[in-house]
């Protein structure tokens, strides 16, 4: 169980990292030599930026899930350091102290 959970956590972290690099690479390919992004139409710009935002959000979820999975599996050694702020945030949201 421990090895499987570690593998799943590492896979989630790797997928999140790959998505971030793919988004950054796509932005680099759209950039000309002066550092300005070029698009054929305004609609293409909106689609590209919306897609980038969605993919960055998905990668954040993947990275968070991988980190929490690994931290939960290693709670006895170092996981509590990661899970303590997460638990405090969840308590803050649960109590509705906004």
C-alpha cells in the first residue's frame, strides 16, 4: 500500500509538472524575438489564454493532490509539516471566518 500510494503521489506531481511545462512551452512558441506574443486573431488569443488558465488550474490541482497524497502517506515522519497548514485552512473554511 505504501509503495502504491507513493507511486500515485509521484505520478500526480509529475503530471502537474508536465502540464506546467507544456503551457510555458506553448507560450514560448507564440512569442517572437522581441518577447511579444503573436496571434492571428483576437479570438485565437482569447482561446489560447483561456486554455492556458484552465490548464494551469488543473496542474495546480494535480500538484496539490500529489503533495497531499505523499504527505498523508508519510504522516509519521514529515507529512505533518505539510498537512498542518492544510488542516488549518480547511478548519478556517469550515468555520466560515472570511
